[in-house]
C-alpha cells in the first residue's frame, strides 16, 4: 500500500527530539524498512538537525517536511491566521493541516493516517476520498466533545491505543464497527540489553546500596507527583530509600507554577532523599531505569496507555500504579500493585512502597513477571498489528 502518515505538526520525524507519538511513528517506518511491504510518506516538520542525518538509508520512506521557521512559511501562516475567523486547534496547527491537505490532494495514496490529531481529520477528508484513519493516543474523543461525531464519521476507522480509549470513542453514535485497539510498543532491547550504563547512580548522588524509587514523566498535577512526595515524606525509617523524579514541568499557566511551588516545598523538607533530574533525553531512560528498584506511576487522571509503564516492565521493575484508564491493560497483579485514585491514595502509596521495600522475594518475583509481561508490547508486535489493521479486507471493510 501507499501510505501517508500525518504527524502532529510539532516535533520532527525521525524522532530526533523525542516525543511518544513521534517515536511510535519511527517504529512503523523502521519496521517497514526491515519488512518491505508498503511505501510510506511522512508529512512532518523540518528540523535543522536533519542536515546532519543520512536519509539515504530510507528506501521505502519519503519525507515531505514543512519548515515552520522559514520566512515563507511564517508569512503564509500569518496570512492564514488573518484570513480565518476560527480554528479547531490554533492558527499554527490548523495551517499545518491545511498545507498537508493540499499536498495529499495531489498524491496517490491508498491510506491516510492522522497521528493523534482529530482536528486534522476533517480537512484531510475534504482533500481525500480514500481510507482515512485516526490513530488516537489521548482521551479526547467521546460523547459531548465538539465535532467528535463529525470527526469519527469522516474516518474509515479509529485506531485506539487501549480498550479504555476504544470505550470512550464508542460513546459516539458514528463509531459503530470503526474502532480497533492497537497497543503501543517499544524497542525492548534498549531496556534489556544494556552492557554499559550511559548514566549512573553516582551522577545523581545515589549510593550503590540505596533503594531507588523512580517516577518518569511530566511534572504536573494530573500525574500524582504531590501524592507520591507526601507518601514518601511519611516514610521515615529507611534512610537508604531515595526518590528519583525524572522529567520536567511544562509550565503554561499560573496554576502549574503554584503546583510546582507545592512540590518543591515538600521536597525541600526531605533533603537529599529526593532528586529531581530535570529533562532527560530518551536515550538516557533505559540506563536510569536499570539502576532503580521500583517504579511508581501515581497518575490521578485517566491515562490512555502509558509508555512509561511498558518501559518499567521491560526494565524488570516492580510497579506501583493507579487504576488509571488503560493502565490495567499494560500491567497485571503479578508485576504491579494497582491502587485506586481515591482519598486514600497517599496512604496506600506509602504502604505499598514499604511492602515492596521489605520483601526481597516479592521484588524478584515482580521483576520476573514484569519482563515477561513486557514481551506483549514489543515494537514488532506493535508495527505488525498496526499495518494489519489498516489493510483492505476482501470485502473492502475496516
């Protein structure tokens, strides 16, 4: 098939700047290069680092890139802004969707994939009459959401990253027989075959005999960092227990600034027991997880399907997580402790951390099961299931 994949219009593909969605697109590209069956066109954004890359290795992938920082693009985007009275997202993203739609209209594609942008579906549909799929990574398409019915109606199908997301989309009348689940995958070998650590405990002032609890992800209210810190602060009897918070904050409004102040105030009372690493490039994450002992994912929101859980599984870490959206589809009771997102979360985090800390046999058993569970979410499983889902069946249906 001749497939066009439309990126989110922000981070570049190939995923040199990271990004969960962009990394998953990379997996699809590389799988198709290794198992040549399709021709893929990536509609994405240009990055100056591409000038140092060798694109000749891509034999079955074409990149059609918009340079968001060029004078011509800025001028055309400004004209677009002033010639439109309303936007689905904002003038920046809507301009990207409009530009891609023009290019798609002149192409010869069997399938279009909009990656996690419901708002791109309608302009793409106006330009393209063929098979159009929305690959949905977030919980933002369900009954009551503006234009949700129109978006799903315009799709041939929706590829949801979890059964939780599928259930949400299926609250829409237009979703009948349109939604399939494609679980995310990662490159498991990056997390299992680590001969030499790119980062070590000593770089974060951690000792070899420390019991290291790790959180990886954004620092924001819905991720449950405050509850985790409060739980950790109440554990006073184990000085070798340390908390490593890997990630940075996305501060876009005053409420998040206030949240950060609360976070750092709690952490300040704990001294060197809590370490904030700040942003870490994705290449460092496998090494960081490798020297940790326990992963905690205390989300208070409904997670679509967290890649951080799969990464922790692949690293053989016992997991404490909340019953959050697609989380129970990623982990089970053999490798994790699942907690309810209720008023007892902080206390239950405290109890669960101590339970795992004290029981070496439990740690070993959970670690063993975690590695086994991670095999369900390999990059090859993800890519093969993805391509199988967008194939035209004998009767021409999804």
